[in-house]
């Protein structure tokens, strides 16, 4: 998971030396080089106590009913830019780098490279994003900071997002190394999103009940590719096709954009097309509720107010 972290890190940070790089008492270039190597070896020895893949569980601090989530902490060593030598040449310095992600949830912070400080004697670990995580409006909502202890093959850390504690991760080191990905971050993120969305894609047929009216409807949710800021790279997003089954084809149909919170199971939809130009307000249709383990439970609204509640069970799409 760390291939891109290393690439980004080399360009983004000039890491401040944690040990003396000048070598007290060094008089010759070869002695200077040996002192640098000695310092680097000392850092590598210290960081090796923490390097590896940690599998465990994140318990949200403000859970709001969200169950603990399986996650992973990746720690490795990268040789980053350590500044200039007295002769003008560049030197590198071993640096502890890392990344944190949940197994079943895909977030922007999964791909934020972290650098940190680690004390092999106390196990204290502190890591923050490479570069600035703040903006003119305050802390970036995508920033991530971790702090706690990593010692004796165990990890106990607090994960903070947007400047606030988010959850506590408790894990064990399951591998002394971090496997390099077979693809870059954009491809990895795309594949992980599809793994989540394939569980949601399906046909949800049922009766929308407003109390005064019962209408049979079909809601087909699929994943659609959309462009990203990176040229040539797309990611999947959820869309839905809504259709009333008591009318002829083409009437009572809408296309909706879908937003899904992978942690809470909250789902919302907003029409992006549909309705009749001759009927004022008919283009508006929205829905909100939950999707949990294949069960869709949402309330629809139109321009007149509550349109009804729909409870439906996912039926896999043909050929998927």
C-alpha cells in the first residue's frame, strides 16, 4: 500500500533530521559519510520495531449506532530528503511513513500519506499528513492525524479527522512488512469503491405507501463512471432510475443522483432529470433513509411534500 506514499513523500517534504547530521568531531568527507550512515542505521533500527501491517478494529468515539469497523494501519520506512550536506550534495534520511484505512469503507483519507515520530522505548507514535492539512477556513475535513502507542506487536491509537478525535484503533501486527500495491492509488480506490457499490447495485421493487395512496414503483440502482480531477481517471458513483409501475413507459420516470454513507448506511437521492415541462414542480423528487444489508428503507418527497415510504429488498441485476 505504500508505493505512492513513497513517491509523494520524496517530492513533498524536507524532513528535519532527528539525529545529528553534522557528525561532531568529523574532519574528513569519508568520516562525514560514515557518521551519516551510522545515524541512518540508528533510525532504521528504531523504526523497525514499528514497521509492518496492523489489522484491528476501529471503534468510533461518537458512534451514533455505527458498529466497530475492521481496519488496517500500514507503517514503513522511506528515505526522504534530509537537506543538503556542507558540500552541497543532497542527503536522505530514513523516515517513518504510514497510512490508515478501513476495510469496508472507502474515504479520501485512505490515500493521505503520513509521516511521524516514533520512540522505540516508550512505543509512542505520532503521525500527521505530509505538508499542510489546514486552509484559510481552518482544518481540512480530509486531514487525518494518528497518535498513540505501537509496541510489542500491538497498536493502540486515536485517529483524528478534521481536527477532531474520530475513533480508537486497536490492532495487532499481522505482517512485518507492507506489501506494495499492484496499481496506483487511483486504480486501487476505484476497485475498492466498486467492491462496495456492487453490494448495493440492484433492482428494488415495492410499494410506495403515503398512507392515502399506494403506488408500485421500481428503483434500479447502478454504478456510473464519473471523471476525477486527474486526467484520464474515473471513479464509480451511484445513480438510480425511478419508475412508477402503474403508468406507461416514459411517464413517472426519474434519474437520481445517489449519496451513500458507508459507515452509517444512510442513503439519499435527488432527481437530476425527469418530470414534465408542462407540470410546474414535477421535476423535483428526492428520497432519504437507509440501505443496510440489502434492505432499502427510504421516504420520498416531491413538490407537494411527502410522497410515501418505500421498503424493498435488493434483487441482483441480470448479468451482474
